[in-house]
């Protein structure tokens, strides 16, 4: 007679040989799955460490490297789980389709965040801006405080902090004033029609020498810019580093007023035609 298990219920009539034939292969598969999970996890950690070392040798930001490593690690573990399910003989096609559907749903729901994330990665890779740069982008002008994975923090000259989505920032024209060692300050001196233009140019060129923090080796420009009804306009353009831009801007404006005032240059008069009236 066949030996039977001493159990209650329907399993009492199942032969031990049948149970052994089902249980032992399952236990072997379970042990194999656990071993596969441990070995696979160990190999994933090694692969991630190697990839991290390779990325650290490049120009990528540490934050970007951390995000990329975490995403890659999650994807590899999903692949490992699918492989373990296949080892048990479970059909993984439906599981893969479920994951794909979930990915599409998450991507649609988080399209804006994912767009900002992708733009943040490209900002870190291509480096059009860095922390401390003075830029104009995304409708904001100011100094970059932080280039995050989703937003970039910019402090404007009036000391207001702006958070701009990376997708908007990267998709807009980026003007970086800090990449070059100097920039030109654009100022204008309006003269009266009766003024001596040559004398005004010589005085302003001499006055520019007194303005501090100009870029060494780059003399400021003073030239006739255009002619108007009020008189000629002079372009007054010193050169300086971005960090000194506003100081040079204001000091040069003050110098223009002082130099022309002390020299007795007349205040530009508004022509009658521009006043909208008549002398009659």
C-alpha cells in the first residue's frame, strides 16, 4: 500500500510521493530564486559602483550622478525580479505589459516634472550655466544660486529669489554674462546742438580714467552714437567684469554728469516741434 500523510482534510489521501514530487522541486526553485536574488543584487551593486567611478571622472555633477545611479539601480532590480519570475515558470509577458502600462501612465501624469528633470540633466551635462553666473533666461535675470534637478534658483539684482523650471530655462535663450572675463557697459551722454562734440569726447575719455574697477587693458569707448533733434548722443562704454557691472554703471553715469556740468556744457533743450506747441 502507498504511504499517506497523517493529516486531516482532503490532503489526508494525497500520497507522500506526490507531495514530495511537487514540494522538492519547488523548494529547489525557491532556494535558486533566493540565490539568484542575492547574487544578482551583488552583481548590480558592483556594476553600479563601476559606473559611478566612471561617471565621477567626467564633468557630471554629483547630484546628477546620484540620480542616474538610483534610476539605473531600480531598472536593473526590476529586470532581476522579472528574471526570477521566469525562473519559477511564471509568464512574464503580462507582467512586462503591466509595467509598461504603468510607465506610460506615470509618464503622462508627470510629463512636466519629467521634462524638468530631463532638462536638468542636460543643464548638468552641457553646463551652459554654473552656480555664481549672472544670466538672463526663462524671463529672469540674476545670479544663479543653484542648478537643481527640477528647478534652477536665481537671485535677481533686487535680491528676490526666483525658481525657474529647468524645461523653461533650457528651452529659452540663455544669456550668460559671466563666461567672458569682461563685458561692456552701455551708457549714453546727450549733448545739446550747440555743444563742442570734440571737447566733450576728450573730457569724457579723461573722466573714464577715474572710474574704478574697469577691466585692465581695455580702455573705454567714447564716440558719437547718433544725431537727434536735441543734439548728438555720445556712446560712453567702459569695460568691466560682471561682478563690478553696476558699480561701474552708476559711477560712469555720475562722472558724465560731473564732467559735463563742470565744463559748462549746456543742458540739451527740447525743440519746439517736440514740445507739441507753438511760439505764437
